[in-house]
C-alpha cells in the first residue's frame, strides 16, 4: 500500500463522516463493472471535460451534452480500481473520451485542471459527496456553485451514478468516428458475413433519421453506373426450425422499387450502448416482411459446426425472436484522401448537366476557358485538416460544401470527388501555385529590389510588329518612343498602399495588391496627371499605381483610381503622350541597375570633389577641401591626411550608413590613437555666421549614441559620384543633411550640390602602429557593443560563468542586449572582456 493512500485512509477515519455505502443513484455500487462508463450526476448536470480545454474538468448540464457520441463520451467515467482500507472504499475515475484519470494537484488550493500524478483516489462520502484527501488533516470535496466546479473543505455537491443511453443511434459520421468510412468487426467467424474486411461507406438517409445506406468503398457501383448497396437478399440459408425472416442472407445489390422492392432491405440502423460501446445492428425491412418498415436485427444461427449470419424479428421488449446477437464493434476505416493534399487547384464540374466540363469560378458561377495559374479567378484553395477538406475560391472566397467535409471518390472518374453531403461530382486539378505568394496576379517588389533597381516603362503596343515603346520625358511630360531603353526615363518605385485583393480568406488564405508611386531617379518629382498626359511634378497629388497581370504574366495593366474609377496607363498614338484612359492597355516594367545609395565594404577611401578632397584640419578639426601640398601651419597636407576610414554601420530604410573618420596626426591637437569622425555639427566661423559647418569630432560615445550626428549615407548623384547624406539632419524638420562646399569648407546644406567621387586609398603610413580595426567592447543603454569583430562568434556570460547569449557578429559595429550588471564578453579568436552594463 502506498504512503499517500495510508495517510488518506487515516485522515478519512479521523474525520469520521465517511462510509463505505454505495452512492444512492440509478446504478448501485455492486453493478459498477470495470470497462463500463457512467455519468457522475449532480442535479441536472454531470461531471465532464471541457470541450475547449480537454484538461479542464467542469460540470455540464445534460441538455448541453448535445446529440453526438463524442460529446456524451466526454461526460462518462469508468469507476474502477476499488480499494478498501480501514473500512474506507476509494475509486479511480477514468474519462471515456480521453482515458485521463480524474487527478488534481495535491495542494489545498488546487484548481480543477487535470494534474497527472496528483490526488487520484476518490470516496463517496455518506453515499453521495465525492471527496479526496489533499492536506495533512482535511479532505477536499467536489463543490458545485452556480454551475461552476471547485474544490473546498465543505459544501460538497451530492453525486449519483447514472447509466447512459443503452441504444444511442449512430449516424454516418459517428460510425467512423467523424468519417463515413468504417469497418464492422464481428466477435466470431460467420458464414455469409460479406461485411468482413471491407471499408464500408455509410450515408445518412434523408427523411429517415437514424438509418444509413452501406456501400463497399471502391466498389460503389456497377459498370453502367448503377449504385450497389448492402442489404438483406431474397435468398435464404436452410436453418432447422427457422420462422419468418430468420435465415435471410445478405447481398451487395442495386436498389429495386418495382419487382420485389428492396429499398427498406438496404436501410441499416446502428445503436450503441454508451456504457461499453457494444453495438446492435438493424435492418429496416426484409424482402417478404409484413410491412415496409418491419425492422429486424442482425443475428447469427448455429447450423451444426457453422455459424450463419442472418436477421431476426425482435419482440416488443427488443429481444431477438430467433438466433443470437453477435458481438459487433466499430473500427476505423480508410477515408478517401486527396493525394496532393493542401494546395491550389482548378475545379471542373463533372455532373452530367449544362455546366459539365466547365471550371468553377465561385460555388455557383463557371468559366468556359481554362483558368490561369497567374490569376486568382478560377483558382481554389483546398485545405486538409485531419483527413477532411475545406474548399474556397481565391477570387470571392465562396466555399464549396461545408468546411471540414469528408471526400468521397467518384468511381470510374480520375481525380473526381464529392464532398460532404453534396452530390456534385467535381474533378480537381492540382496546380503548381505557391500558396505563400501573397501577391499573385500583381507586381510586387522586395525591399532589396526597390533599393538596388530603377525601372523603365515599356508600353505594350497593340499594333502588330510594334513591340518596344519606352516612356521618356520631354519638359517633364511622359511620351512614348519606339526603340531601345537607353533614353527611357528611369523611375524609382515608392510603396504606397497594400490592400486585400482576394484569396480564400475563410481558410486563412489571403492575396494582396500593393500600389506604387513613381518617382524620378535623382529627384523627388512624382508622376501626376493632367488633362492629356502624365508628367513629373512636385505636386502633392501624386498618383498611385497597381500592376495587374494578364493570364500569362507577360504584361500588366497599370491602373490608378480617379473618382472611384479604374484608369489604364496607355499612349495616345497621335501625340505620343503617355496618358490615362478607360480602355484596357498593358505595360511592362524593366529593371535597370540604379541603386539610390552606395554599398561597399569598410575600407580607406579618398572623397574627392572639384580637384580637391575631403580632409580634417588637424588644428581646428573643420572639414575642408584641400589638395596635397596645401599648407597647414608649419606643415603641408600629405596623402595620409586624405585617407579616411569609411566604416559600415547599420542599415536604415534600405540604405547602408557609414562612419567617416580620420586619425592622422599632423600637428595641432590630433593624436595618432584617437579617431575623429565627420559629423554635422552646428558651429560658426567668423564672417560666415549663417553657414553650418561639417566638423570632425571625437567622443567616446560617438558610435553608440542614439541618432549619432556622425552617420552618413552615400546617395547616388545624377552627374556621377555620391552626395554625403547625414542621417540625423535628414530626420530633422528643415534639416540640412547634405555636405556641400563653400569657400573650401565642407558645409551642411538642405539640398545636395557636391557629388563626391569615392576613390580607393591606402592606409595612412602614420598609422602603422595604430590598428583602426582594433576590437573594442563597450556598453550603452542595456546593450553590449562590439566593434571590428564582424563574422566572429560573440558569447555573453555572467560572473558565474553561465552563458546568457551567443550570436555571430553581422557587422563591424554589432550590439547585443544584456541585463544590467557585470557581463563577460568572449570574442572568438580574441579574448574575454569585462564590461558593466547599466
């Protein structure tokens, strides 16, 4: 005996209110048979598992159990493992639906969620209250208050044990545990058992509740299409003493309604005893029954050493008049499955009617032509869930049959099925369409594509022999010209809006279309409309366009909406102007290499402009434009002064940001082991007070501070080269983000004017002893920051040596989150650093 039970028994005897009496219910304790299941009833409710949370025990009203076997099974319990100690009898309760034991956590404040290994033995106290021992001196009871179950020391609800329905009727779905396909297993071998070993297909009979027809899966009809059904035949086995229907055999036959009508002979009813799932099988009638609905039961007769399967009439009390009821159980059949499973399909109507051979567009509309893999119209999303199928179209999201329907193969027709209760035969054609392509049927560009490419517009001509007509600009007006793309206007695409455009949304499948504004490559002008053409303009009324594919995904309708009406982009053949029209027209976008911002690896660079190059004045740290040999006090600018370290940092909005620094000592305050970073810094110089100068500054946090003034991007210039664009100034209202040149000084300007040529430079010889790529580890604002360790593994540990994070550095300026305190930072191939994170 285990220790838990010993304590339980002792405590129960101490309390002195428990007895070994049976529960005062419909089923006395002497009849609680192992393998049988019962309701634990209190009032109009019973103990059950929650239908949503299968590990949650609740009380549920009987009326709320519904009409399905699965729901009722969730409220049935086996009362077993009886143990009696010191006059106290305990049991275990096992749920029929899940086979979980009623067991709650072994603590005084336990809730009613199942806890395996907890308290799992129960006592019927005073014949009704259910109690279990929970702590050192007192048991807890199952309490029901306002329909809610809880555990408490007192106030336990009275429970009785009640037998469930002994003749619960099963419909087609319940025979196969959710499917219409199942197998019948008999407890012995019977002559004439044509059901054995077959997958049986059950279908509910309309207007005759509780009855089903049975077919052999895969052999549902004759070659001429006439359906076959199992039923009682007109032939009999010779059985001594047989009366009336006793001895009739079973056959697989068609339904006959004129000669010897056999409709009722092919209508079966199955009832199950819910307490032990024993099955009874009935037939609505026999060929020579006295009435059309003369119900008989499936039995067997012993003929010498043989047992013959047949039927018998039943008495008013339900007992068979001849023969013996066999033991029958249900087992899982093999449901029809769609081999290609979840995916995108075309669906073709296979019924012999006016729409035969047409493709479904919605559940009630069709198209004569074959749908396209490139357009949602005519595409259907079939989703498989636990062997059942949900079907919805990808244009209007109408559903075909009910959600989670069973599939039934149509005999003699490849890839053809009916679904659920629908009798429509549908041929399905799997398509190699990626359901994860959320922009099917329209143009969509990735962020990398938008950053790296510009696009030229090819107007698809409807004239035979005329192919390429490219849009170019004349005084900002877009016109079309036949030829090649060398003179075409280059656009940058700016994402404008994304809207839901279709998909089988009822199944979680969604399709979107994204609209774009078209901007000039080297300016902020966008395409707008005027009466007879499209043009580049700074107007705020920029048009947004969507690009909708044709069936072959070879060309696109370029659409914009004005006044709620779609307008196509096309060309006026008389004026060559690109314009909007309500007539269908097509275009193509062709990518050209046109990155808006430069991307290059960290390296020493010389930034040249107008025969000079950017340099740090080592005396006052102004950014100036000089050439080699220009005078500094007591010295000249040399090649090393112009070699700037251009170092990659983060990527923002698709553009790479850089730190631009100098460490060359050439007199003054500069020192070889300090780096000075180009920055947009507000300062003035005598005589030019209105100008904002760019400076080289040095500060411990220049690379870690938020919104650092030293971060620059290299913006592509139309005339060649790059504009230096300061990120902090760009984010300001009325900021001055661009480095220009005024009187030899680098100044910050609102609009770009100086395009710098980026040249490769050698490392300064003055820095031979200074490693600009030296690894450094610092902390800032809850982050550990490691510089110059790109590609190396970074491991963070606490002072106890426990690893708290491992990542591989993806850039030369890499940060990892860390909790406050002392953090050990180990860098692959280097050493371990100790930092304090605040």
